[in-house]
C-alpha cells in the first residue's frame, strides 16, 4: 500500500471504533497518540545523531525533502527540514509545467499563518474548461506539501496583471472554502481530487492512448515533449476516444495540434485545454497531469469513479 492509502485506512479504522462506544474510542485514540509520540521522538533522535556525525549534509536534506513518504512522515512529527514557504514553492514548481501548457502561471504572494495567498498569471487562451483542472492541480499540490494550511486565496492584485485573469478567486478556490465549512461537523472534508500514478514512459510523441486509471476512462496524448490528459469522452458525440489520432491545425499560428474523434471526426485543440476547433464553446474535459521526476501523476475529480 502507498503512504496515502495507508493514511486513508488509518482514518477508516479510527472512525470505525466510534461504533464501539466512547470508552473504546478514547483508549484507541490515546494508544495511537502514544505510538506516534514514541516514533516521533525516535525519528528526531535519529536526525540528531546523523547531524552530530556530519552525515546530515545539504544533499541528504534535499533528498529527504524530495522523498514523498519520508517527507510526509517528517511533516507528521514537525521535523521537516523545509519551512512551509519553501515547501509551497516546491509544490508550485511541480505544477508550473502543467499550467504553462494552458498558457498560465502561478506565484506565491505570502503565507500568513494558516492562509496561503497566490497570484494567478497569464491566461488560458479563453478556454473555460481550464478553471476546474487548474484548481485541482494547484489545490492538490499545495495541500499535499503543506497539510497544516487552513485556507488558500487568490490575491486580488492578480487583476492588475496584463491580460484576463487565469482563474477568478471564486472559481479557483470555491471547493476549498466549501471544505472548510464542513470541518466543524465532521473533521476535514474529502479532498477535491484523488491523485493516481500511471506509466507513460513508452508513450511516443504524436500518439494517443486510452486507458483506465482508478476506475475512470482517461485518454493521454504526447505532442513533442508535452503530454496532455483528458476524460475518455468526446465532447461532441459523447463516445470514447480510443483510436483517436492527432493532426496539425491548418492555419494555426502557434502550431496547434488537434485530437480527432474516431467516431464523429470532431477536432479538439490539445494545447488549448481540448477546445473544439470548429466550436470553441465545446471542449474535452482536461485532467491535471504532472511529471514528478519521471513518475507521472494524474488528478481525478471526486465525482469521477476512483
């Protein structure tokens, strides 16, 4: 099991003890707390020994910070070598290549206690489908890197940037604010998306591949060095895209490439978040796809079976 699945299983088991009554639940919670404290103290002493012996070099600390499982463990015990500002900057660096593929960027304005304020830059070339998928990418990356944060906001000064705002603050983080409203009644709400890994090492440039990821149909294509992912469903005829091909968009000044539905022959611009070439109001449903040092991760919205 992965660290994420292990954590989810722990939460499920803890919740199940509530049915046994408050006495059992309190004792289980105390037991878990003592075990966590014991492991945290041992881990802290291990780092102290490594530091005293000169083995805890900057290179080792960087490897620790970049390792997903070790990083999560250190965050749990308050021992992570990077502060929250550095962790969020690293998370945004992971998201930037994906956002760049949609004509946008993001910068960190400030971290004020439990509030993270971001500035959205650029534009998505007028494609409305990018809002939701960029929301998943930014929110997921930031919350994974800094689970202690309470809220995320888009700085209003982003409106001063040239061109239309990439995502309005209401659109970008409406799901985040909805989650905060549910915390009082039932603890932290389910995240807006679930991240799944997939193997794309053998996906050749100029090819399209349909696959099932976490129970959801996904279609992935590679154009040059850029890789894009969408729900496996044509926005025009609503059929699957297995067997789709890629074609150059005639007259496109930016070298646009279209994914062509094998059923209705509709053309969708893969560089413009799947907007249909003939009718821009129709578009595929893009999904965040991030390359984490050769390990590809895709975000599936919670409403997609996973």
